């Protein structure tokens, strides 16, 4: 409860807010739909469909994030840059889950604290773009903004923002969610059976061998503890939460709901929506939308953000300093984090604001190769994460999580890592439609780095 406000005021949400009040503000990164009636009909249809998550789950995650803020949990958030409808398949979904589960096992074992697992999936279908249009051979068409908006093929028909895709995105999110929930409820995530998470194609990886050795050790200690104490409930089932960038506000609005048992408004398209770096303006539509929902939320913070900009943003999004409410994901770049991060940490600490600090070492380290691939050097990703731990330690703040773009598919999108992938390797298996993702080995290597940095 917010002190001084009665239950009916809370049920209405914050002052002068409604699920569509964002429409009075400037909304960046939205597609231009050419038929307003068609958009309104799709929105109305979506608003009738069942939600993808419940308020109970959303509040449970908020509590868990509050515990992470206190240092009692570590947040692992990861998945594709963008999901695609075509990749809504059994192997893609289960392989991604396998990588996240293996990473979380490394983290649980090394950090000796519970890991909060949040997927960048079941709704990560909208992408911000640097330009509204794209020109090829004299033809200019709308940019591809993710499968919830249009299609990547370079034709007028494919690039037309299609409101029906709002419904399709909800359906694909529900299919993904259903499969993830069924896998987890069926015992796929049981820590007693890490062999379920083996990926067929990594058999010969040097890191896989190191990982297996660690798993064998964990199995031994698990059996030992359970011989003494009986079955330990937390080990047979792990929770997974979902997150996505809540970019496309017509979609988010249609899934913003009130529920009988909890006052206020919830975004029930995902547990944990975040505001992207390009749409985090204090007076913009996204901040207006986010301030009124009760979910735990995150904001991406880039290298140009100043303390004078960050503190008012925290006030707008978490005026009552509610535990678990606000996560700040810094994404500075390996070359910039040293100059950009300390003053932000210092300001937030000085003001005594309660946030969870999370590092995204991916988005400040994107570059293009001479043959046109968007890539990231593993050394820069690892370097930024490494520095992030040191900078937090020096500032007296805590790095409580990581945010990564990764996949369980055998891709070559980021250079370097255990197999030292080079620019020419990128041609072999570059599959991302948007940002380059870590593959299995690169992901595990980062998990091991986090353990080394955290336990010294
Ligand atoms: C992303 O997470 O895919 C993204 C676009 O990040 P950012 O907003 O930090 O640039
Ligand atoms: Mn991305």
C-alpha cells in the first residue's frame, strides 16, 4: 500500500493515469499503421483474449527481485534479441531453456545463492530501429520492426505494419509459454537431472567437459545432502519468468488488465517488461505507460545518461521506493563503462534509492564487419562484465544480475570465445535477424566468469 492513499485510489492506479494515457505523449519507435480502424479492431480483439501470466506470478517475481536487491538472489535474464514466429518450435525453445538452465546451475553452484531465471522470450517480438525506413536499389520501404509488426522480406507487402500480427504475437507467446511451463512442470528443470539439458552438438566442447565435471560434483553433494535431510523441494523444480521490451504500446495496452484480488493495473503479457534505451525519455509515452503498471519493471541505461536524468526517471517510475519494483540494466560498452557508470552508481547510492543493478554487456558492444555482419567481440562482452563487477565493488553497490542475448542453436554470431571464432566463421552459421547472440560455449564461459568475479 502506498501510505496516504486508500484502496480505491490504488485500484485506479497512479494519479491521472490510464492504460491509454501514453497516447497523449510522444511515442517513439511505433510503426505507422495505415488503417486506424483495423488497428482498433485488432486491439479490441486482443483485449478479449486471456492474459499470458497472472498477477500472482508477477507479484511473486517482484518479491524475488526485492530479495535480489538485498543480495540474496542473482538474476539471470537471457534469450534472443528478437524471437521470430518461425522459431516458435520445440527445439529452439527447449535448447534455449537448456542453455539458461546450465548457466543457472553454474551460478547456483558457484554463487551459493538462488538464481532468478528470467527468459527474454514469450513476447520478445518488437524491435527498435535506428531508422524508420530502409532503402535498397532505389526502393524505400518501412524498416522491419519485429514479427509483431511486419515481416523481414524486402517487399511492400511484407513490410506493411499489419495489426493482425498483434494477435499472432500473442498466440506465439502463449505457445512458447505453454511449452516452457509444461517442460518445467514435467520435471525437465529438475536439478537431479542435468543430463536432460545436454545439447547434442556440444559433445566435444572443452567447456562442456568442464561443465560436466562440475555437474558430477553437484550431483554428489545433492545426493549427500538428501541422504541426511530427505528430498529438498527447491531442487526438483525451478521457476522461470518471462520478460520482453514493452516497445509496442498498442500491444501492451491491450494486455493491461485489472484482476479481482490485487488492486491496480497489471501488464499481463509478461512478468517483467523493460523500457529500451531509445524510449526511456522522462516525458515520453513509454515512461508514462510504465509508471502505471504494478509489475516489476526494468530500464536500459546507456552511456549518455547522466545522474541528473536518471534520478527523475527513478522518481517517476518508483516514487515510493517500493522493494522489487525497479531494475536498472546498464549497457555501456567495454570502452565506455569505466567513464559512464561510476557517477550513476554514486548518485543512486547517495539518494538511497532501491534498485537492482544488472549488467547487459551486449548492446554497447555491437559493431559491423567488413562483409556486413552485425557482430560483437566476446572479449569486449567479457571485458565489460568484468569491469562492471569491479566498478560496483569500488562504488559500494552490488551487481545483482546479468542480461544476455543468447541461443541454444549452434550459431557463429559473436567473435572470439572458447573456439576463437573469427570474422570468416561468421558466414558459417549467422542466423540472427537482428543482434548477434552468444552461443552455448560463450554463454557458459560468461557464467563461469560471473562466479569467478563474485566469489573472488
Ligand atoms: C535489446 O535489448 O535488444 C535492445 C535493443 O537494447 P537497448 O535498448 O539496450 O539498445
Ligand atoms: Mn538486441
